[in-house]
């Protein structure tokens, strides 16, 4: 079975590469007819992959081969941050036409990456109606429901019949982003209900929409945070959610493909913060740009490291009497840092998904306390036995073992508590990043270790 699968994958890759080679030949020969026939027969993801492999001179040829509408479909398959390079090398009229063809929410995502002067320039090159629609979306605060919604949807009236709606769909569906859910409004344009395309198809043609729609509609406010919207999609398995203003007027919809982008962006941002890296860093940054974004955290951690070093210096007398204690400093500090980072990752994830709200912060902290006690005790017992066999010193083994146990308990609690505290103070919990927690746990573990060593010095000498 596995051999057949491998053979299938190999054949698929071979065919895939053959198609790319054929396209490459047509492009290099300036054979526009064969190129368009083969290129447009491919999936947009494959089109984007082929396009990104080409050098700038050949990309210019592709711009000439494809209409703005055709190239807009390729843009939708790319990471929007990667498209900036292409927009700067295109003819301005061509790029303006592409932005006109893109769904409004996608065009806004691209324009948000540009300087204000560039945005204004592109808007003047676009179709006036599309530009006005985009201007409205640009006014919404970033990372809110309004900034990621699309206004390309079909709104029905509750007084329409099924037959009338079917005619509307035939006319308007090609320009709508999604028609699986149909949202119904009243005469004041306030949302009144929802029905699926299936409900519409199976209903009699003379039935009124208000008789077949569901009045139970979950909406999101235009100013709602995009992370909360993403959580709503995950909780209800929605394909789309309507966006309303403060008077409950239907002004747009958010589709699941946009939410997938949000989830990916938020996960990348949290991961970057957990690693102490600026979330604005991108793989296209130069070494200087990347270093400039990383240095602030590294400098802060450098000074915290100096504080840790000076703290060890306070126990110089203890180290002079029992030099072997220095061997276990990295072990204890490293274990505490690792445990704290594990707890931190779980806490940040729990806060992001809303799990803490369901379980309660106190219950979660008690769970982490229990976890810290178990992991600390097991690690402490193991290291005590190892050190006793290695150093033939039972007291030293017990000292290191108890220090690790206490350090892991404190680190686990700190890793869970600090993000909760930061959220309570309206600070992004991910700011309590891995490097910060690790350094903090270095300090506490050294205090525990040398504090106990100083107390029981008479048994060690």
C-alpha cells in the first residue's frame, strides 16, 4: 500500500514538473497562445508557484499575457506580504486594475501594507465604485471585524418570494464572495434572519422568505476583535458570519477563508512574541532590519543576565567553600526555564482560545501547581540519586534535588500566572515571552539553590 502511494506521489511530482517545464518553454519562446492555454488550465496555487519562480524580466511578460482579472485570482493564492514586490514592478494602471478585481477585503489587506501616499495613488487608479468601497473598509480599525469583512454579499428582503430570490441569485451570485448562507434584512436594512442555499432550493417558489428563514442569527459587531471572531467560527463551525453596525444594520460578512488567514497571522504573532522576536519581522527583511527588530529584547535580557550574574556573585563565599555547587547552576536554571516556558505556552494558548474562561483561572493555577509538584518531585528524586552515585555525597544530592523540585514548582506557577496577570492588566499575554520567563526563572532558581546551600553549609563542608 505504501509503495503504491509513494509511486503515485512520484508520478504526480513528475507530471507536475513536466507541466512547469512546458510552461517555461512557452514563456521563454514568447509563445503566448500555448502559455495561456496551459497556464490557465492549472490551479491558481500552481499558477502562483510558477509565477514566483520566475525572474523579474519574465514576470513582466506574464503581466502582458494575463488580464488584471486573471492575475487577481493568482494574487489571492499568495501571501499578501509577498505581493508588494510585484505591485511595485507592475505598470501602475495594471496594478490598479488588479486591486479593482480583487475582493474588497483582500485589496484592503494589500493596501494596509503600503504607505499612505501609495494607498492614495492606487485608489486614484482604481474603478471609482471599487475605490469608494475600499475607502470605507480602510477606515475601520486594524484587526477588527470591519477590517476583515467583505461587502460583496447578497442581502435578501423578508418580503421576497423564493422565485424572486432565485432570480436575484442568478444575477448577483457571480460577484458575491459566498452564497452558502443568505442573510435577510427588513425594510430598514437591519438583519432579520438567515437561510441556507439548501433551504431555498427545497422550498416552493411562491413561499415568502420570512416563512422559511431562521430568525436566530449570530452576528458580530463591526468593532469586534478579529481573534474573538475567529473563536466564534471555531465554536460554531461557521462558513460565514454577518457583520453589523451599532444599529444592527447588515454591512458585510466575514468568510472562513479570511478567518484562516487571521488564525495563521495571530499564531505567527504569538509565536514571535513567545520567542522574543518582533512580530513585524518577515523573511524578506535584510540582516540589518532583522537585527534591529530583535535587539531591543536581547538588550533587555542582557541586563537581566547581568543581574543574574551579580546575584551569583553575592554567594561567592558559599561557592569558595563548596566549589562543586557551581557545576549544577546551569542544570537547575535550565530545568526551571524549560518548565516555565512549557507552562507559559499552555497558558498563552489557553487564554487565546478562551479555555481559561470556561475552567476558571484558579482551577487552572491549581492544575499547574499539581503539575509542578509532580514534575518537580520526579526530577528531584532522579537527580538526587544520580548525584549521590556520581559525587558520593547524599547531602549534595538532596540539596540539588530539593532545589530542582522547588524551582520547577515556582517556574510552573510563574509561567501560568504571569500571562493571566498581564491579560487582567490589558497587556498582550504573549509579551510574557519565553526568554523573559526563562531569565526570571534563572533568578528565582539561583536564589532557591544558593539560599538552601548557604543554610545547610555546615552539612556540605
